[in-house]
């Protein structure tokens, strides 16, 4: 588990989440940030990049090479502002232990031979009970992965300056592998562009237009630039439906029956909303 971070030693939400869940992790920082982060997470949880001001893509590729050097088959990369993992259950978003959420996605990916990239969807895009939006499936196949990745240690590398997550997703799909975007477990983050530090400075001024144009130049038959809510944005034509590579199950796959995780609904406050109390009561009668 790796958390690339820059200028956010005071906002290491992902590190706090993993620390609480007992998940081992390393925060990857530039040399100039080492001292400020050391006081927050400790030197034993830090990895220092060889250079400064090379950008997030440089950091992501360095992390991948480091993981390959450790002999790992896959590794996780989490943005530092992921605050919580949530489980979708009975139309509700419910907090879930981070270690268990990671295991659920890892176990799902392990069922297949051709998944190279997987991610949790944002809670902003997963409607809850009472929403007018149609319910979502447990996962989307061959969709864009972003913000956090379970990534295979293969030959693909992050590229460019902007939208490295979308570009990596497209690289995986163009090579006829699969991506998985999980809805059954979601991530919670601050609203876009509300956390200072990190890469927020590269999107100021004409940064958003440069971001969209870079991806369009790299994928001219797939991506187009348009304006949404008054600002430049990229769009993948056909909403990813062009990429139809099916998931390939492992030939010896055995899916356990029932709930292999022992999930239980637990009230963490003295009082809970009536609709949630109903779920707890239902569980106790089963």
C-alpha cells in the first residue's frame, strides 16, 4: 500500500484510515517534504523519491518500479485525501473497515486472469435508497479507474502530466485487458479541488483545458474536449462501451457460498436513523 503525497502532511486522511484499520502502508514524498511528514507518520512509514518537482506521474511510476523490485504481483496506490471506505448495503452507504474493504476488492480481482486495474468508485456516483437514479450494479467492467488503484505490476506505465488515471485505464483496455470499478465498496473524499497541496496548482488558469487537450491528443479517436458547467472537460466517446473485453474467470475458481467476511451491522452511536435501525433489527432476526 503506497500513498503518494506532496504538501499535505496535515491532511493525510488515507494514512489515518489505514492506521486505524491496521493496514501497513508507505507514504511516498519528495526529499523536501521528508521532515514535515516524518513528524506525522514516522520515518519507518516513509519512502523518499530520488527527485523533487517531477510530478505525480513520476511518483506513480517510481512506486510501481519499487513494488516490482519487492517482488509484488500487484500493489495499491491511494491518493492521500481518501477519508473512508463505505459499503453499499440495502441502498445505504455504510462505513466499513478499510482492511476488509481492500480485501473484498482484492478477492474479487483474484477471480479473474485479465484484470490489470481496479478501483473503488466515489460515493458521489453511487446513488442511495430514495434516489431517482437507477440502482447501480456491484461493479462496472471496463470503466475508468481513479484516485485509488489496485494495479498489476506489468509493463504498462503512467504517462503525461494530467489525467494519468484515465490514460492508464485506456492503456489497459486498449491492450485488451479489463478494469473493474467497484460500487459494492466506495470511497469518500473531499469535493474536487477543495484540498490544497498535491496537484491542485496544475489545474489553475488554463490547466483544465491543457488537461483535456493532452488526453485528446494521446487518444484522438477516443477522447474529445468539450465544456461542462462552464469549464473545459474531456469526454471518452461512447462512455467506454467500445471496450468490451470480457472478464476471464480462472479455470479452477471456486466462489464460497454465503458471506465469507462475517459482516455485521453495528451501531457506533447511541442513536441511529430509523431506517438504519431497521437494518440492524432485521439482521438480528436472521
